[in-house]
C-alpha cells in the first residue's frame, strides 16, 4: 500500500508511529502520544524526580522537550520531513513532581516550506504551564519510506 492511499488522518498516525519508534529522547522521558492529526499533535509526560531543578520544580528543559516533541509530531504529520527553524517558549507556571503535563500543538500557518505552530503545555488541573511557538522548515525526504518504483 502506498502512502497516497492513506487518508490524511491515517497518514498522520502512520508518521507519528514511525517517528516515535526511533525517538529515543521522547521515549526515555516517558512521553506518550495521545493523539495526532494533520497539523496537530498531543503528547503527555509525567514529571519525575530526576526532572526537578534546584527549586524543586520541573527543569524548563524538560518542559521544552515535551513542547518540542509535540511540535515535531504535528509538523511531520503530512509525511514531509520537517525540522525546527526557530522556536521560543514562555514559562508561566512551574511543573511539579508527579504532575502529568500535556502539550497540544496546533498548526497556525503552512505556506511553501515553512509552517507556524503554537504549543500549549498544561498540567492536570488544566492550568497552562508554558507557551511554545515553533517555526518549521520542510526539508528533502519523507517520514515514511516511499515504495520503490
């Protein structure tokens, strides 16, 4: 079966499954894919004790990693290899030990080779923890291997 035979939703899921299989960083941090769709992704991660900083809250780098992985799954959901060109993050609340953080990435714009995505990271109480904005850039290649002609 060719990737062109898949619905956009099935393609997004197949891309996420393929990427996650080899994404040692996301796996080692305990991230789980909750959902994917074209231009959208939702991942979660529980804040572990080894993720805490000197203030006893989740180190910003781990929150960033969750947002960045979610961004990656969203912008690669159409089977075109895509990387980050620029990103920024604003932290608005600490992540605490044992909390389940959820990140939702939403495509805001896709034109030519660039896209713009907003990612909101929130805690179990629905309180926002961070806002991440990523600009993507499409490179050569596909996420899923194309069948040989």
